[in-house]
C-alpha cells in the first residue's frame, strides 16, 4: 500500500429557658408551651412516613440493581449461545464503556502532507490504554445476509466505508446494517486512485459520495477512507471541504484465513484499526462469516475486545 510521505512505522437547636411565669403572662406562656409541644408531636408523627419512604426507596434501588444484574447475566448467556451457534471457539470479550473523554487524535508520523495541521488527521491506531481494537469493512461488493445476522447476534460493532458503485444495487442491505447501529462512511463514489486525479475530480468523488449517503441513508459521514489508502494534499483538502473530520486508515488487515500487520512485531496493539472487505467466496476461500470467525479467534486469543470506533472519536 502506498502512503504519502511515509517515514516509518507513534480529576442547634437554640436552648430555650425562662423563669417561673406569673399571672396573665403565665397563662399566655403556658399556651405557647402547649402549642409548641403540639407542633413537636406533629413533627414526630410526620417523620414516620419519611422513614418508610426511604426504606421503600432503598428496597427499590436494590431491586433495580438486581434487575440490571439479571439482564447483564442474560445478555452474556445469549452471547455465549450465539458464539457456539456461529462456530466461535471462544465467546468474544465485551468492550469497556465508551470513554467519557475522547482521545486526542493526530496524524501518524510519516503520513503527513504539507499544511496537514489544518486538514483531517490520518491515523492507523486510536490512542487508548483500553485493550480494544476496531473493525472496519470497506467497499460493499458482497452482501451476505448471514453476515448481518451473525454480527447482530454476536453484537460485534464495526464501521463501514462504502463505495457507491458497489452498493447502489442493494441499498436496503446497508439500510438494515445501519438500523443495527453501524455507521456508514465515505469510500468515494467509484473507488478510484485519488492521487491520480485533479483536486476537482477528487472533490467530486468524495463530496458526491457524501451527498449520496446523506440522500439514501439520511446522515452525512464525518469519516473518510481513501481507496487503497492512497492520498495526497488535494485529497485531504477536498475531504475537509466536503465535511470530513478524520481519515482512519488501518494497522492490520483481515482475510478469511490470515491477518496481515503493518508493524514490525506482527501483532495487535491497543486501539489498532483492523481493515477487511465485503468479500465472499468469489474472492476468498470462504464467506464473510468465515472471515469474522478467523478475526474473532485472533482478537479474542490475544485478549482484545472489539469496540465501536465512533465511541473513541
């Protein structure tokens, strides 16, 4: 994969007292004392319901916590059953809750272009200490309904980068994907080699796909991945002009029978972005569910969970 400018593999109570009251003043004072005692008794009686309400609230909280625990247990049992049903040896690990503060993203060293500080950042890994990786799927050629079912039942998050020339024959497939919580992002209209195009041509490819995704799926993307991972300064300028905020590439690539790695240690790291494609038996020696089985075995064996990329950006 050609990369632009690549240099290498980056919180009293007040005390009341009085003397003996006499005469008429004594009668008045006695009346006041009786009134005070009556008020005190009334306060004591009204305190009982407050205590009862607190007891009820405590029991309600305990009941709510027990209910939440029961739901979590049921969800995990369903996850274990789904893993067995789809042929996974191990149940995928659950990702931690999304971080309250998003990591600060910057362009990876060696991936810069001139004037890039003002352009969308290009990165292959999200800076995090969480033992998570992110699954991203490109193009849109293969439209396997079993893949959608598998990912939905296993509750594995992923992000799609779509090229319109491959998905326009079956928009409903990707609408179903979107309804399941998948974010649909920009991979250009026609998957052309971007550095070989003029600025205007690149802008047409990127903005055109922005318009198409908004029209068909109702939401304009903020993430863009250039075809083949190739880009130049014009690519990033055009992407910014079209509303793109970031350019996630990848640090590992998944196939149906292997994983390829960018780094010298040939391994996964916290925050790594994994690339794969919408491919089937016409291109691979297996199906998309076969690919997911291999990816999840690798990821789970290494102690990682798959998290939702958008939760960290």
